[in-house]
C-alpha cells in the first residue's frame, strides 16, 4: 500500500509539472484560467439597451444595417433581418431619429451585432412630421455619427442625445434655440467646454469686470475657447469674435440651463442665430481634434447646412 501511494504521488507531481511547463509563464491556476478564457471563442449573450438610430442602409432583399448610439455600448452597427418587410414587426422601427429599446444577440468578436427585438420609445413622426424639426434632427444625429468612435460607452452623451431628441419631438418647441443649447453641451462633453465665467486669457472673473469697466462688448476666443475681456484678448483677431455683453449673458444662461423646453429662455431670435453661428465656428474648429483621422470638412458641411 505504501508503494502504491508513493507511485501515485510521483505520477501526480509529474503531471502537474508537465502542465505548468507547457503553460509557462502562467505560474498559477488563476493565470492559466485567464489564458484559457481569453482565447476561448466569445459566447453570444442576449442584452437589452436603449438606442438612437443614426443611420440606416438597405441590406440584401429585406434587411437593414443601422448605425446606433446606445446607452450601454456607445456607437455600434447592427443588422435587422427582414426589417424592410411590411409584415415584420420591426418594420419602420429602425428609422433615423427614432429612439428604441432593443434586444441584441451580442458577440464581442462581431463588428455587426444582430437585433432580435425592439420597441419604439419616441419618434420624430409623432405627433406630426415637421420640416424644421427634421432639419435640426439630421444635424444632430449626423454630428454624433461623425464625431464619436464605436464601442465607447458614454452615458452622459447618450443622455444628452436622447433627452434633446425627446424635447425636439414636442409641440411648440423653439428648434433653433434647442439646437444652439445642444451644440454648447455637446462640444463641452467632448472636452472643449468654453470658459464663460472667467476671462479665458487673464483668468479674471468677467461680470465684476464688466460692471466696473462698464463694458458693452466682450470677445469670444475660439482657441482656447471662452469669453475674454477686451484688454486681455491679445492682438490677433484670427481666433476671436467681438460680441455684445447680452450675447455673452445668453450664452451663460444656455450653459446653466438643464434642458430648454418650449420658449423657456426669453431670447431674441436674432441673438439665437448669432450664437448658433458662433458655436458652429467653435465646433468646426475643435471637432477636428476629438479623434485622430476625423474628416473636418465633413463636420463643417454638417454644421453649415
């Protein structure tokens, strides 16, 4: 019996020794498990998330491939089989601007995920189509599509996008004001928030300086971004624009507003248009630096539509 136990122990030690020799430098069971897990073919999982439809492309006879911005996975591409068949329950659901709850059959090794089910949350077609609403809608979703990378979750950006579209689809909404607010929030989320309280050049607090110096105009400096006192803005005029103080105050009001509804911000339409143009210039300059390889000319065309 002693000899049998000794023989078995020797065989066991030899087997373990050969195992770790093969999987060197994986020096422990945890590392070996991790190695096996990482090299095992990824399993498909069924997940549910909310998504904004950014773009749709016809695929084969009756299917669609769509670009989405999702709450849980960032931007991603999906295929919806049979979505162009009028008898399919998903028909018409995956149109640009729709916000939907979807069920995905997701595999990390696939570039295009499979949608198995979905439900409409809200749509630009409700309560009725509107040309101005659609013009703003396509600006917003094209901007998101061209300035974000795939598979990068950004809950704040999704919340901004979905919340803006939900507000846009209401009746009696000031579309231009909402879009101007969206531009300011969007560029800030991407890391280019303009300085609106302190002079971007000198660091002085703006409002006390405006009152003590009785200023009627301030500079908006495009790079770096923010408001600046006239005596601190420098000699170059290439990256700055002179704006009335009331416009600077409106910009600060927009920045501090959670989400404008209806005409909740009392502003002259001409002032909103001026801010719109100002923020488009600011975004055109900075969006080209959000990710390497972005096509600035495409982004500029979207902003100038």
